[in-house]
C-alpha cells in the first residue's frame, strides 16, 4: 500500500513539474544571400552577398550561441523558399524564442497606389517573383518571440563604381507625364510592428560592398564583428545586446563609407531592448567603481513655464529590459549637434497679442537647456553655433533663419551640446529645452571615444521638413537646385533655398498643417507628383524629390 501511494505521489509530482517547467528558449537564425550570378532576369550580379550570409551564420554560432541556423544561398533565394521558411517559423516558435532573420542582396521600388506612401519596397529574389514589404509582413505574422530582421541591401541605384558595388536595382519610378515625384518617408512604421528592423543604410542611401580588404558588404562586415563581446560589450556585463552591436557597428560603417566618398547610415526601428544577441545569455552586472568620482556641476533648470506634453520619442526606445549601465570608471563623450535655437525670441512672428506680450516680457534671453543621460546629469557644455559653424561641426548646411526683436533682425544660432565623463554603455539621452518638446535619443558610448549625433528639433507645436533632391535614382543628388514652398506665408520663416552638395534642403519650425507644397525652380509651372506635404507638431517630415528632368545648367 505504501509503495502504491508513493508511486502515485511521485507520478503526480513528476507530471506537475513537467507541465509547469518553463520551456527552454531556442535561438533560431534564418539567413538569405544571393549574388544573382547566372540569373536570367537581367538582375545586376553582385559578388559578396553569399559570403555575407555565411559570415553572419558563423558569427551567430561563435558568439551568439545560435544552434538552429538555416542558410539559403544563390538560386535558393526565391519567394517560395522565403515564404516556406517564415511560415515554418510561425508554426514552431514560442514567445520565449529569439529569432534572427537576415537578407543580403538587392532591393528596389515599384510604384503602387495602394502602398502607404505610394511606393512598394521589394526584396529582389534570384528569379521572379520578388517579395514586397507587405508580403514579407504577412508571412511573418505568426512568428512568436523576439524577432529581428537585418537587411544588407539598398532600394535603388544599381550603379557600379570602382572598388564597390551598390546593392540596389533600377531607377525610382516616376509617373508618366510628370517631371518628378515626392516620396514621403516620415516616421511611419507601416509593417513589421512587432519586430525590430535593422537596415544597412537610410531610406535614400545605397549600401555598398567592397572588394579587397573587406570582401563583404560593409554593414555585414562590421555588424558581424559587433557580435564579438570583445568589441561591443559597452557596459562590461559579458553580454552583447542588439543595441550594443548596432551602435558599435553603425559608427564604423559610416566612417568606412566616407573613405569611399559614400554616405551610408545604418538604421534601427522598433523596441530592441533586452534582445541579447551574443555573449552570456544572462548579463553579469559588474561591480561599480567608486574610486573615480564623477563630480557633476548641476545644469541650469529649464524655465518653469509649462513644458509641451508631446515628447519626441525615439523610433528605438530603451526600456527597463535593457541591461543597466554601471559606472566602472570607463567613460566616453557625447556630442549633440542640434537645431535648438538660442534666443527665446526665435521662431515665427505672430500677431497673437498674448504671445507678443509674453515675448516682450521675456526679452532677448538665451534658451535654457538641460540634458539627462539615463536619468542622470553629467558635465555638460553648451556652445551656440551660427550656420557656418554648424556646417563645420555637423557637415550639414541647415538654414537657421533670422528672428526679430524690437524691430531689428538677428541671425539665429543653434545649440552644440558636449557631455563628458559618460559611463560606457547604451543610454537614452533626454534633452529638455525651453519652448521645445522633450527630445529622446538612444546613444551607445564607447571607452575614451566621442560619439556625435545630429538632433533635428522644432519648437513646440511646430514641425520640420527635411529632404533631398535626386535625378532618377538615389545615386545622383542634385546640388544647387532651388526648392521652395509657395504656400508658406509666415514671417521669419525660411521657405526657399538651394540644395546643398548632397542634394539636401531643410525647412525648420513650420506651423502644422496639410497645405504645404513643394516646387523646384526650373519646373515651377509643372506639378510634381505627390507634392502636398503635411507638417505635424514635433515631427520631422522626411521627403525625397526624384526628378526625371534636369535644368539646362545641370545637363
């Protein structure tokens, strides 16, 4: 009888433990790479995409403890095989799993009126059909767990230059009977809302692969190195998070691209906090080092007027899931080049008597700024730069405009903020400034190094338009092209400028509305397709103007 009861008890305990026992998380990677060699669809061949996929698999196994990897190369990179692989993940993954998806190859655009911004993005397969962003999103719908998609490709271009290949195919489609089109990038995330997205370049940039010393796409080359804890474990907890790997590698991608006179700025979207990509799967919090006290002079408080309640949150916010930064005596520096204007008189002149009285009481005083790094203050210096100095520091030609006080015009200046003795690690930087929304930015700090970020901000209840003008594709920017908005009537607002060397133009601190319209000077009597823009408070509206005609002077 005793034995019988014991067996029943043992069986019940075993079954109970079995059902409540947590399912061990799997680390799964599916990687696609094709060079398009021998394809019959006239797709420009590449050389190094398949080597990229192999390198990424090797690094994930070596540093990331990914024991389930699947790699499809060359002719195997087809729409049907991608769909099959993703649908298999949807059937087998759990919310505890870590899933890493990767594609190396060409990207392109196609005009589609049903797409959210009028253009459909495609991953170019070895053979047709290619995969649209919507299809990719639909096939991923059932995948559970922490998911990241890494793309080493661009979305236009196809121009081969000496020593490098661009990973794009074809010109940007422009409607018939139109001199050009306006592509609104904005900050919308139309697809993949539950996944982290990492792109090897910005929306209007091409990604390059380099033969010789690197023999890889430059993004994959550095991102694979970023999986090595010896390189990117910024907070010394023996673990590499996705933020650490990205911030470490993105800086080096941008620097290497400049050596080839190319502009390539990797992007990250979505909440990557707590995504442990390599090293120990459980972070080891290192002891703090109090032998090097971090003496901080308190920053001036932001003026007590009510702060705008529309903070500008980053596309990639840091949440408590991200391992914390511990002060161990390893420090770096953060440089923030901003468009925060110096005088509190700056901005559009208004006829509102209440606003006029408020500004008169203020006088021509400097704006107060306070910066928090992961919730703490560190030694901070603020310099005020004119347009010429701003260009020297940032490389961007941003028209700051003028402001008026007591009937006299003054040139605006913008804040250049230097924060010293910041502990190494991934931080969320918060900027509080009089009359501006709260601005947040995720920044990785390395030991004994300085990281520089451009922060484009608009006054509270105002917005900004940032754009570039190109000819046919994103490899041919048009410099000196006059861009203007005939619908702007405000005083002290810049509404006409010539594009800079890389085709850029900027219009800061615009009143919100959906009445803005872009024109280009030599086509002023012709309507650009999709030229009406909406400006929202606290938002930078990003646009690309792609022309299929040049002015006489440009031809």
